[in-house]
């Protein structure tokens, strides 16, 4: 009994010492990192893991290499590494994971984080991979909420929101102003250009005028790549925190995205970003923000702007989904606007399918047993190339 008490006291003092050293107190966040598949080799990923571990984070490195202060989970290859990562997340052995690719479901997109070059200011890019909705405007409106959630979980109580000047920016602005007028609490950013406003130009991106920059995920993906590697020619992402966590209503798995070109500084930043979200109770923040947005009429606003399409939707053929089954096989190469129609085309022939979004674009998910049949049907219907 005395030995047990001594160990408990020693553990408390160890946590206090680590807290003084790292500036963080309480239980260490446990973050997994898949290291295989990087264009810069495993050593690059392991270097990042070791650096993050020195900041008071329990890093579980999934790969082959080992280093002091990091727990290595041995796997034979990249595929086994992703299966192990899923296992660790499912069993709650880790609080989050950093990985190079992940097929998020529709409704979930990632919120990147960069250091802008003009003023060294941090900015969240909403979003960078995945897709919040197959409707462009709805997706961007949701991205704004996802960005606010992420910024708040990282300690910014009132993040400013700006909308990148891309197709759909003005419609997104109208919807967000309605949401704000209805009581959803956020502040619009002000452009640094003379005419001001919440629609952001290139100058604003470089200066970091908003805390949260709203855009579609394909544009956001390009923004992250450019802002993280503009000093290196693009082959080595050297600055920032990567492509960020997947955020979506009801989604409770903390998966952070980096790319195969991410260098050790960015991977370290991504692990640090994950740990900050764990400490900031990201899923509690998300639940509160979604409730607040719903109370302010988010769903009503989004449905209202679809009113012009109502007759078209009603005229479209209704197809019932076949019995649900486990879908692990991915079919890529389909346009985002054809995604829902492609799923329905498979339902028509009795193949259960779901839509999803990987880092390289939209995907249709089917069972392994139905993969060949599904690909044949989608090719025949002209949704994918043969």
C-alpha cells in the first residue's frame, strides 16, 4: 500500500515537472502519427514526432523507426499502418491522429492552419480537404461554422470570419449575415483593401486579415500548399500546421491531415495542433456551436436558398437505398456534382453505396464484393473513365 501511494505521489510530481517544462498541465494528449508514405522518408516523420514529444505530448509513431521519448507501434507497411491507426482511435488508446490521407464522409471537412507571410499571423483556412456539402454555397456556409469551432477550441473566443473572393462568396455572405442577425455569435473580418467588407482579396490572405478564411475545399487545399511551401518551391512544406482536423456535425473522431510533401516542421505543427484541440475539448465546443447555429436558424437558411431548385428536386427520380452494408472499397474519379447521382445509379442496380471525400477528391464507397460490379456500372453510365 505504501509503495502504491509513493508511486502515485511520484506520478503527480512528474506531471507537475512536465507542466512547468512544457507549459501544459494535466493529462498529456495522446496523438498517433502514421509515418510511412512521406515523400521525405520515415526519418522526416520521426523527427517531427520527437520534437512534438518534447512539448508534453504522448506521440505514438506508427511505422518502423524508433527514437527516445516516442512510442513506436511497429507495422510492416503503409496499409497496415492505417489499420493500426483506426484501431487505436476506435479503442480510444489515442486522443487523435495525424495522417497523410483519410476518406472523410460527406458533411465533414478539414480546417487548415497557416502562418501568413506578410505579418506572421496565424489563420485558419476553412476548408482544405473533404466537403461539408455537395452544394457549393451550403458547403461554404458550413465551413464558416467549422472554422469558428476550430478557432474557439484553440483558444480564440471571438474569431473573425472572412470569405475568400471565389465563386459563391456573395451568396455565402448573405447567408452568414442572416445567421449572424439571428443571433449566431461571430464577427466578420474587415478587408485591408480600401473598400473594406468581409470578402477577402489576395492581399488579405497574405496579411491574415481574418482569423478564419472561408472558401471551398479545393481552393483551400491550394492555399495551404502555397502558404506552407512558397519558400521551398513546393516540394517541401516547411511552415504551418497542415490541413487540419475533420469537423462535422456529430463527427467525433480527431483525424488531422498532412500531405506527403509535409516537412518535419509542419508535421510537428500538426501534432501540436491536435494536442491543442484535445486540451480545448474540440467536440464539446463543436456540440455547443452547432446548437447555437441551429438555434439561429442555420438549417432554415440553407433550405431557403435551395427553394429555386425545389421543383427540379421533386421532378427527379426517387431511388430507395438497398440494405446497408460495410463499405470499405473506394471508387475515385467522379465529379463532385455527379456524386449523389452516381450513388443512386448503383442503388438502382441493388448495390449499396455511400458518398465520401478523400484528399484527392470525391469517392464512392462500396463493399469489396461489389467493387468490380460498381465500377462497371459507373463506367457504363459515364460517371468514371474506363
